[in-house]
């Protein structure tokens, strides 16, 4: 089966993106398929799990059933990551289903950190970056989150979620979340000269390191950053970084190594394998680690077509 046909043999959340980004479909055809995200498949499943109090699985960042002593436990079925997943699905933000879900969040959902309203954010930049992406996507402003991110950047240009506990060296993970969020906020109309300077510094942090290497000696601090994952959650990897720069249409030569790493991972069928699954309880299960992945293949092909178009 042709790779594009294989991708189209999937959920509406993938199909509409394939039609738009790979198949050259008409805007009407893309819009019709995208509309199905709210009523069919994965999108409808996630939407149906939201309670009337706005929460998914009883909690904001983590599900409500996780006890405090398991604070570091990764679980992806709470409100924050469910909203991130709906953004990835491309749920139409003006659909009735999206408007209802977001209104519930706006009116009811508070962060566990200190009871802040969801769309005002909390303190950790990896959390705030994703929350800002969500706020911008659904038309919820996010100005306060942007201000918090602007004020929490470190001297080396990036961010670290442990900065409030003394960390002074930035993290790839925190930085990609922050720059994604700030760019999404700017595309949605956010305008702050300080934010422009800060996000450019954050992107330079990533570019100086080729998306996955230490600047000092070129070594790889974590081999998982060269492994292709989905969903990305708060984790950085080379494909997530390349998707970010694709959205900015910035073909910086320092990305070339990461591009060729991704290109070289295609199998004999021209498809990509899910190399790293960030495990934890989920609402929707997509694909298995070690097997061909439609999500990874879509994202890899999208990046390579963009890069090669130059």
C-alpha cells in the first residue's frame, strides 16, 4: 500500500492532516475531514471523557487518583494532557464540542500548584509552555502565561522546570515547550517585544546544540532525544524540534544533522517506527513501540517535504 494511502487508512485526526500536508486535497475536503475529529474516533473519545466540572480523570496536571507521594508518576489522562492531545488532533476550536469543553475548563479548572485558573498557568515552564499552546489554540489568550515564561528564562537562553529549586542550566525539554507556547501565542496575536527576544534566544539555544547535543563537546546527553516519539507530552526529541522550526519556516543549516537522522530512520516501506513511547495511563492508545507508526510517519514526512522544498 502506498504510504499516503496507508496514512489515510486511519482516524480523522490523522486523515485531515495527511490531506492537507501530503495529499494536496482541497480546503473543503480538508475541512470536512477535520470536522469529524469532534464526532468520531479518538477526538470524540477524549471529549466524552471530560466531566461537567471541566476535568479529565479528576485532575488538572495528573489524574485525581494519584496520591501526593507519587508526584513524579507519569500519567497522561488528566486535563492538561487531554487538552494537549485535542490540539494535536486538530479539533476545530470553534466547533460546538470544543467551545463547550473549553468553557468548562475556563470556568472551573484550577492548577494543583496554587489554585490558579487553568488559562493563567502556574510556575513550571514545561507545564506553562504546553498550557500556552493550548490557550492560544483555543482562543483563550494566555497573556499571563506568556509573561511568566518571559520572566523565567535562564541566562543561557532556555528554560528549566527546576529553576525555582536552583537549576541554572537549561533543559531541552523545558525549552521546546516554552518556545512552542510563545510562538503559538504570537501567531494568535500576542505582541510583546520582550517575548520576541526571549523566544528567539530559546530557539538559538536549541539550534546551537543541533537539537540534541551538548554545546561544550557535541556529546548526546540523552539518546532518547534522537528517538522518535508520539505523543510527545513534555519531552523533547529531534522530530519535535524539527516540527517547531518547520512551523516557523526556518531552514537553519544547524538543523541538517537532525534532518538526516530522521531521514535515515525510514524503513524499507518508507515508513517510520515509534521508537520511544512515553508510558503511562492514557485515555486513548494509538500505537505500539517498535512498530510502524502513522503519527511518526506523518510528522517525519511533513518535516522532510518542508526541508527538501528548499
